[in-house]
């Protein structure tokens, strides 16, 4: 393994050396020679069959790059027609394309405007490049994802530049590509889209189960295939489909039935499995799901949605998931049986199936904390106006689905009822409803964590109003009223949670994505809280490691780019850290193992948990080129799919995410059983590498390889127990 890693690094080094660069001269189409510091002095634009390039020359760019929250917005009427594109209350802008760039991360997102509707373009990391050269910002986007845009000879370009502590910069000009004023200098030295590290794509491969009837049955290991995918290379054959699980674990095997043409019908029927000493695992313990294809905004199709019944589709590959939840009293050992097949209404040869049950039991609550939020407000996006009963039915079903996949839904129903005696300035709290919900949330449902918003004082640059309403007074952090109220709130809440034994299962968030204008308020509130309860741990959602807050903020919820800066800084390396909205759920082109390896990454870098603002963000129905297919236009936040009310359908990504949680449990169980702090050396190569710039190098290339790693780890757990 060590020699392999050395060879890999050498290959990467050689790749960096041989990558050739292309110098691109972008025409300058607007210029302001009188521009002062922090003003735009020139703009350029170029469009050809391969790419679109925007260039913005900003005086003082080097100093700007040091400012927190340096953001660049590009708004363009690309077709020159004011009647198309974005409208708003004040009138018509004609903006067809909007690009939002986070300069600190070198990342962007783009959208197309149609009246007041916007469509995200779903750009991948290797679809764009954000580069700075001298005082020029270059934004390069591959032409393919912009194929719906018309670029006229004359376009408009509005640039919006913002950063903390300064007024926005908003130049707005017409750019005539037929009248260049020269060339933007320095020129763009274009190497490649995205990072110098190439984006790792799914590697198609098949492990074939030999048959004689003309069908091809092959283990897919949960990789995500497109609708028009060819038959992948056969890398091995196996006598049976094989899966392995601990007692109390849900585990799935994924396979495809490939025919010469799309099937009209397919049915997979699990039979009973016989194990050690003639023990029986009933076929009724298995659940069969048939994978349906979804499309993204770019018309790329992937298998993701899990249907309970087969639905004909246009692919000759028919993907199936067979899942079993092993009982906690199952005898360890190998169980053998078969899956019966009905193809186009006729019986076909069965598929041999093997299940190995390991001699240890999974915990009933995951070791790793998740806060994958379910929000009822998104339900109406798909279903429209529902009755209260139907809305409740759908939301309850989503909660049950999250629980099945071992996800904690972040928010808990019901809170303490607060009362304030203005005369004595005394706070009292009734915990009756909260305690009832806590018992359900933690004891019955075995969730791992919840976010307590009782301490949350504001968002961005604005304090919340509910505290002021409750106190019947203006809320001014640090004044006499606040200083009397807030420490009592902290103390009463902390002591009650301590008595319930849930302090380690609670996230106390004090602010959401704060601007620097409220840093003083945050620090004041934190000091008051810690004077009342020195042990209290306060968290903040934030997109950068703000040094002004490091003395008082204990829990940082951010992207891996920010978490890397925390982990690689001596001053903050031991801070509690959560990743927020960024564990690979939006990119279905990457290996299935990536979704699991994020949990290996968390183990390696002491990331305490993962939080998503929502995973059920049903969007309004979108009709693209294929009206028969569901369009998932917001995949990072749509993990489950609407069907009929009360029957949300899970996704393959949810299965892979649960596998990642189970991987984390395996690592924790090994440490418990062996008494060793680290996994043996042979497993170290399976851990991804977090680089100081926030990029991640995934070391395992396929889910088949990762399954093999986990199997070997399970055998070591058995030996340790």
C-alpha cells in the first residue's frame, strides 16, 4: 500500500509537469482610465465553441483578495434582448445569465433567468475556472453547459463586487465584441478547468454472474450509471451475488439485468436463505427496489430513485437493489439461497445469493452525528396546496424514511415555554412539551443530535426579532435588558439539558452566517453566556475562519475549505468542526465510494458531524427534453423523491450515505474491541486526504474496492471481540 501511494504521488507530479498551458488574449471591450482604488478599470469578454470567458480588471485586487467574503457577481443580457431574461418589481433587466463567484474558494454557481424563474446550471468543478492574474479576474466556463444561451455581438455586463467592510462596486456596461479596445493584460494562462487535481469520475466495471439464457446479470456495487451507458468492461466473474452485514445492520446488494432491448417487465423475488446448522433467513426479510432514472438540468440521466415496483424505461440495463436488515439475534456465518427472476412475464434462471452475517452487532444509534434537515415548507412545491392531514402524512413519512436510513432530522418539534417577569427581570421555563419530544427523538427514534435554536440571535447582519417580541422591547445585544435575560436563558437551558443527559447531542448555534458588522455582538453574547455557564459550547454557521471569533466560538459549521483552514492552523486545529451542505450529494458522475468516503474523511480529521439545511427540498415540477423522467434540479438538497402523498421514495444516494455511516461505526467498533486508537496500517490508504486548500483527494477508486476494505475490517472486528 505504501509503495502504491508513492507511485500515485509520482504520477500526479508527472501529470502536473506535462500539462500544457494555453495563453488566451481576451478582447478588452470597456475601459475606465480614471478608475481609482477598488474600482473596475476594464472589462473583457470572449465566446467561442469551447468556452466563455469574462475578464474584470479591478484596481487593488491583491488587497481585495485578503478581505473576508470577497464575492463577484456577473449579470449579463447575453442575447441583447430586454424582453427575455430576468424581470423584477422595478422592470425588465434582460439578464439571461447570472454567475456568482466566491473568490476565496475559487468556486462559482450559475443560473439562467426566465422572467422571475431561475434554473441552476449544475456546473461541475471541471466546467469552470476562476483565476486571478495581476489585477485581472478571469472567469472561464465551458460552453457545453451554456448551450441554451445565445450570445449576441453586443451584450450587457453588470459586475457586482462585495466584501466585508466596503460598499458594493457595481459597474454596468454594454460590451460590443465587434469593437475591441485592445487586449486585457496580463493575459490568461489557461491550464485546465477546475483544480490542477483532475476530477475523479466513476469507473464503469462489471462483476458478471455467469448465465446461459442470454441475459447478463452483473454486480454494479452501487455505481451510478446513465440511461445510455454501454455495457461496462467485465473485470471479474462470481458464482453468486454476495453481501455481508453485521447483526442489526441494513445492507444492500446492487446488480443489473442487461438484455438486448429494454424489458417490458421484471420481477425479483427473494427466496429463503439457509445458514449455519440449518438456520433460516426468510426471504420476507429482503426488500427489492428497482432503480429509476432521473435527469439533471443538463439533461444528464442517472439511476437514483428507488421504486418498489419495476417501471419500464429506455435503457437495456435494469438496475435492482436487494436489501436485508439482519436481526440482532441472527447466527453468524454464511447463508445461501437465490433470487427468482420473472422477465417479461416468464420465469428465468434464478440468481444465486449469499449473505455473510458477522459475529458482532451494530449500535442502535450511529456513532457519527448527522443533522439532515427535513422542512415541511418544501412539500407544497411539488404537491401544491394540501390539506393539513395530507401535509402531516407526507412529512411523517419523510421522517420515517430518514430514520430508516439512520439520518437525524436536525430539528425537534416543540420547545420550552418561556415566561418573563419584567418587574423582577426573571426568566422561567416550562419543559413539559420539550421533555416529551426529547424522549421520542432520542430514546424511541435513536437520533444522534438536534440543533437548538433557543440561543440563535440572528442571521447575516440582522438580529432576529422573536427575542425582542418576547421581551416586548427592542433587542440590543449587550444592553441592560439583554444582559439580564440572555445569561438566564443559557443557564436554565444548559442545566436542564445536563440533567436530561443530552448536552453531547445538542448543537447550540448562536448566529447564522454572520457579517463582520455583528462580530462585536456575537462576542458580547458569547462572553455573557460563558460568564453564566463557562462550559457551554457555542457554534456558528460561517463560510470562513473569522479570526475575530476564534476566542469565543467553539463549534464551526462550514464547508471543507473552511474546515481545512481550521485544521491546518495551530490556533484552531482543535476546534469542534462540522461540515455544512457539502458532502458530494450533487455530483452523480463521481464514484459511489465518494459518498461513503466522506465518513472516512470525518474520522481522519475529527469532523464531529455533517449538517444539511434540507434534504427534502422538493422543487416545482420541471419538464425538460424527456417528460417521462423526473428532473432533480437541486440534487444537493433533494435526496428523496415525491410519489403519492405519504409515500416519498428513497434514493441510491441515501443507501450509499447509510453505508458511509455504517463504515464509521465499523471503525468505532474496531477501536472499542481492540483498544487501539488507529486502524491498522493496511487500512490507512482508504482514508481520503484533506489538503490545506480544502480540496479532497479520494484514494479509493470504486465502491467494489471499498466493500473489500470494509469486509477485511469486519473480520478484524470479529477477531478483536
